[in-house]
C-alpha cells in the first residue's frame, strides 16, 4: 500500500468540517459497501462539484479511484488521506522540474503584485518580452518569433491557423488541408482533436474537413514489413504520396510529434524527419512539429527536434514550458514566415484572451531558470539510458512485447501474445481493457501514479534520481506480476 504520512496540509484537508450533501454521503456509503475506505469530507466535496476530465463516475464513487492531491515535493505526491505516491508521469508529461518548487510560486506572486494581465490583442508585458528573448536563445534555427497561448491544444490550433493564413497570403487560398499521422495526439479542442487519429467520432463528429492521416514509424509492428530505417523512410514516403494524392495545391501543412508518446514512443531515424522536411519543401507545404510533450529536456536535448537535425516552420510547445505551475503554451515561428506578415502589413486573424498572461510568463521564466541551473537536459541524457536499461528487465514478463524510449520518455508495450503481438486494444481504447485497468490499480496500490494504454507510459520529472528510478521499475515489475497472475498469463 502507498506510504502514509501526516503533514499540516494533509491534516487540514482530511479534517474539513464542511457538511457533505446527502448525495455525497450516499456516495461515501457506496464506497464503503464495496470495500473501499469511506470518503473524507474533502473527497465528498470533490465528488459533488468537480468534473475530473476523463474519469468514469463509478471508478471515482465506488472503486476507490478518487485521488484528491494536496501536496507535492520532487517526484512525490500526497493525497488527502496522507498516502504518498511516486509520480511516474510528471503529472501528464508536464512537471519537468518536479513538484513543490517554491521559487516558481514566489516569482508568480511578485508578478501578480505588479501586473497580472494586459490585453493580448494590442499589448504585451515585461515578462512576456523576457520570455520571448529566453526562448529565442533555446529554440533551434531561426524559430525566433513566439505566439503565446494557454496550453498545448491552443498552440496546435494557432499553428494550423498560421499555416493556413500564410498559404492564403501567398496566393494559395485552396491550401487548407492538414496531413497528420496515425496514432498521433495533438489536443482536445476541436481543430486539434480533428488531427488526432483517435478522435471520438461517435460523440464529436463530423470533424474539421481537409484532414488525412498517414502511417508513422513503428519498428515493432512494421506497417511496411521492412524494419529499421527503411521502415521509417517508407512512412516518410507515405507523406509524399498523400500530398500528391490530395493535390499539393490543396495542402497547407504536415504535423507530427518528433517522438510520439501517444503512439507508444517509437523513436525514428534522423533520416525520417530529414526526408519529411525535404518532401514538405518540395511541395511548398509547411512542417509543424509538435513539441508539447517532447520539449524542454524530456528526451535529453532541449527540444527533440535537435536529435533529428531539422528545423520546422512552426513548433508548438507547452507542458514543460512552465512545468505546470501556470497554464502557458506557445508557437515558435521561423523569421521568414513572420516576415511575410510584416511585408504585407497584415495581422494574424486569431486572438486568445490569456495569450502571454504575465503571471504565466513569470512562472515560465522561473521554471526555465531552474532548468538552466540544474542542467536538466544533460541529467536526462545521462539518466535516460539508465532508465531504459532497468526497463529492459521487464521483457521477461509474458505481457511485455517491447521496451523503447529516448531520454526520460519511455514505453513498455503490452501484448496478449508475444508471437502475434496482439495488443489489449488499439490506441487509447487499450486503457479500458480489464488487464490494463487492473495493472493501473496494482500500481496505485503500491504507491505509483502511472498510465497504461497500449503501453505503460513512463515520463517522470526530470529531477528523478536513480534510486527513484529503481523503485519505480520495481513497482511496475510487481504490478505486472500481480495482473498477469490474476489474468492467467503466469
């Protein structure tokens, strides 16, 4: 079971005297009836008022799945009952510098006391200017212009709008189509969801028109049966084929994550992205690289793009930009593209209320200063191979088909049969399989927060120690053993 400790924050949360509603009391009784511990007053309030984004109601109300977190420190989190967890996913690929960095909170408080907000339509602020200057020193090539927004989905929406407007300004109003990759994830707002291949047609279709999908590198299942770099290059050539099939005069941009966590963290050859860059240039199509998860040291370089020797036309970022201490994202734009707006004296037909919000920019600046002082990309480059080496020991499990990753972004792919490579489901649907759900529960019981889709997705804070890596892998090992025994794999 997770370690239990007592802190002032936990004690205050657990002893709240706010009277729960009748509905909340019934929820607590239901939890007790199923063997789960009764809810604390704080948890009852959460059940009554908070919509936890993708969680199922019965998981929260009857299956001991509700976690109200009250404190974090480094790679650890405490819930309202005093239980302690190791965070194997950095929240959601977000908290690169770790939890509880008070210097970031202090920077936010100072900025809020001076100036919290100016209209993004016509003005900017001191911390936004400072952040742009810092980012220009970090981004590859001539990605020196930044459009700030509130998060990754907004960054992707913005990048698509920039790409489409530029094509229209160049005299190609029919260039509106976007080519994305099967298995990729780009967000949950409507446009970003439209270019995510696992979008939910049942609830939200029809989606944005003009979107098509091509295969992305997967050396494990080998869509083209080639393997190795040849497999990657076949996927790149599929983009060339799709542009021709759609008609190059209709395609605005190609988008992809350098290394796609949503698509099980397959790491392509540098030649893959170099070939995609060549194809886009040949057809006058813009290349958007989505660094929302990969960026700010996650893969051992500042941006994963650097591993592949390419510079995109537009690059999205969020998550590690502030490590989750404040909502912020951005699109980095090449100088040449922004010059087209300057020369035509045209503004972007796009506005976001909280773009470049001053307190969020202050948080990002403090976060990036920690990254610099503590040399987090370098530490990730050193600890990444160690993490992968420890994960390799899991191959002995009957349900582990493959292990792969880059830096502190890794995946342990799960299968029902190692010979046929049959998964427990395709894409996010794999999370609903009873085996996947039991595995997540077993990890939780041992004090590990994690995520299981087609693979166990591993993306801890970049400050993780090797001792914590050992503990994390041991808990995954134990959890796999428990789930495999219960489902007849061992």
